[in-house]
C-alpha cells in the first residue's frame, strides 16, 4: 500500500487505541486490551504463515506454555511476577528451539500436521498432569506485577502496559520484515531451490523465524495470563491455534498489520456477536468463506487493491 | 586453470542411468555448451554440479577443489551460479526484490534483521545498476508474475550474475523464446564478462554455435564427444545421434 494511505491509517489507529481508556467503558477497554494481545499472536504467526509460507496449527502451544511457565513458579513457588514472566518466555523459547529442529524439516500440510500434533500433546499433558497444571481447572490466582510504581491491577495501567508491548512488538516486527532477513524469508517462501543456489542456508533462516514467531506468541501468552489472572488447558488447545490462523488469513497473510487489525476486530466482534447469538463460530466460518470468495489474500490486500484502482497513477 | 572438472560421474534414478561415468573439464574463461537430445542427462548433470542432486559415484572439482560432498549453498560461495530451464524466480516479489535477494546472498548484511534492506546504500546501488545495465529498470516495481516470459528469462541471467559468480551454468536460456527475445538473450549471454566461465545447455544449435567455442555431447547419459565445437559438429557419431543425419 502506498505510504500516503498506510502511515495516516496506522497513526489514526494507534491514536485511537491510546485514547480508548478515556473514551470507552470498562468492558470495552478490557475487550480491546484482549484484542491487542491476540494482535500480537497474529503478527507473530504471520512471520511464519505470511512471510515464510509455513501454516502452523499449533501456535497455541507457545502461547499456553508461556502462560503455564509464568503461572507455575509464581503461584506454587511464590516467585515474583516478573521473574515468572521470564520463566514463561524462556519456556516458550526453549520449546520452540527444540520442536523447531524437527518442524522446519517439514513443508506445507506436513508442517501443519506436525505443529497440530505438538500442540495437542501439550494440551493432553496439561489436562492429565493435574499435580502440575491443575488439569481442567487450570491455575487461578496469577498476580499482576507493578511497573515503575504503577500496579497493573489498575485497569487503565494494565491497558497501557498491553498497548506499549503491542506497539513495541509491532514496530520491531515491521523493522524485521523490511530488513534483509525479512526479505530473505519471502525469498525462501517463493523458491527454496533458487535461494539455495544463490548461497542461502534456508534451513537456518527457517529455524530462526520459527523461533522468533514462537517467542512473540509467548509474549502474548504472558500478557494473557496477567489479563485473566488464570491459565487453563484451553490456552493450549488447537481451536485457539485455528482461530489465530484464521486471523492471519482474514487480515491478509504477509502484511503484518492486517493480522494485527484482524486480531483486535475479531475479539471485539466475537464479544458483540456473542451477546446476540451463541453461534459465533458459525459467523466466523461465514466470514472465512466470504473472505476466501471475495478477498482470498486477506482484507488488507483487498483494500490495497481497491485503493490502487482509485489511483491508477501510483 | 580448470574451472570445472567432472570426473567419472554416474547418477541413477532407480534402474535408469541418467549419467553414466561422464568425465570432462572446462577451462577458466571458456564458453562451453552441453548438447544432447531430450533425456540425455543435461539437466541432471547441472543438478549434480550445483549439488541439488548427489551423484551415485564420481567427483566434481570446482576451481581445483573437490566439492562432491558440499551442499549447494556452500558451492554458491565458491563462485558457482546457475539459471533454471523451468523459470525459477520469486514470483510474488518485484523484479527489484528478486535482484536484491541475489545481490544480498553473499553480503554481510544478509544477517541483519533490525534495519530495513533499503537502508543499505551499497546493496540498493548494486541492485539498481544491475537493473539499469540489463534494461530492467522500468520493471523494478513490477511483480515478476506480471512480467513477460522473455523478461523472466533475462531476469534469470541477471540473478545468476548478481552473486559475482566465476562459473555460470545456463540451463537452456532461450527455451520457449520468440526469435527477437532469443536474439536478445543470446547477445546477453555472448556479452558476459570474459572472466566468467560459462557452461550452457542449449537446444538451439544456432545459439550454441554463436555463443560457445567448445562443446560436450551427451546421449542417454553417456559422453559421446568433447572438444572444439567445429570438431564436435563434424563428428559422425554426433551427426547421426544428435542431428539425425548420416
């Protein structure tokens, strides 16, 4: 999209998000905070799906692992909440580094199925290993930390904390996809053999991008655990992975900001629609079908096309 | 110095012998063409030289170094580049991005992940000058999938050149091109710097004779003739097999 459009659009979006606590009621503020957490997952997953072309159906694994990694030492061993966040991120990163060794050898549907299996194994573990994970009941009572003297129990403070993390992660990922390494990922997506004979070590880049994607998802997992002050096995379940994958596809894989926007909007839409009907997943399904029919490369790509038509010169 | 030497290379696909103990060498700076009918093993030979396929037996020497066990990305670093018979480009990227990825391949900046690719002046300048030099400047911002087939074949060669290779393998650079485009690509191939060794597979004999001085003829995986192109052309076995004349 030409800079003329996307710089003002992103600016307005960020301005709106920063004004949310003064404009909207409590319920909506929480909703949008939750939306931004999912937006972080969407962007992290987009590195893998959009830039590298590897569809993952197991990203909830890293989301949930980070949450559990935070919850267990904090609630059972009495560790400080920040130390717990470190453990959570480390858990997600180590899991990605280990599983990535296997996963990056697979392509396409094989990658999809291996990530799905990985996620479901962890989910199964969280359900069965009650003494550690609390089973279906999960782990309640995760405390929120303080930041620079502000307690994150304060709803507005928590909102701005999530907002700050979202903006920093988004800015870093935008830089990342514009960087040489980001370009190289798209090259690997388009033609591995071409990249190989140019002298690139594809496997190394793929492994690194997989780990980065998982790590970013882990950041969102930490935020979600603080947000809910609770973690349960649902945070590891494949249906969460599927939802985030849909987010990426609806927003526009390979656009980064598309999945971020879709993350926020879908969380808001899910709550609004759930007030009216219980059939949210059906609405989501219809949305997905409509996207495939009218904007198969995502809503942002469709908008970009429409804008380009209006200005054939640019 | 010898740029490339292929030593006793055999390559099987199941029971089929695609290459049967093929040996020849190419001097540095040479223009060498591989001839042979369909299925003679020409593309397999290229794949073995670049490391995309492992030979069943034999050795590949690149600039005096045994590279038989080396991965293809490592061979690229020794100065080997190739084009593909079936156009192999980054379809969903622009022409500029295609060339940029080729320029970037062996630069330090390939490891940078925190700074836009467009902020490396050397990289941008090199990409731009290659595009201008080969008349692709106007197409810089166009996605490769929207360019013509002739332009794509040109881009294949530009990308191979961008890595500053010393040995370039061109796999049927003019395959499927119209007369005009063939002339253009032939001229482009003929004008490659003399320091670069060129090994090409070509079906169009006119192009082959224009571009190269030496030739190797393969038939059913076996080497039939090797030497100066005029001698090879006069070889009766070659005339019988390849040209279908007695």
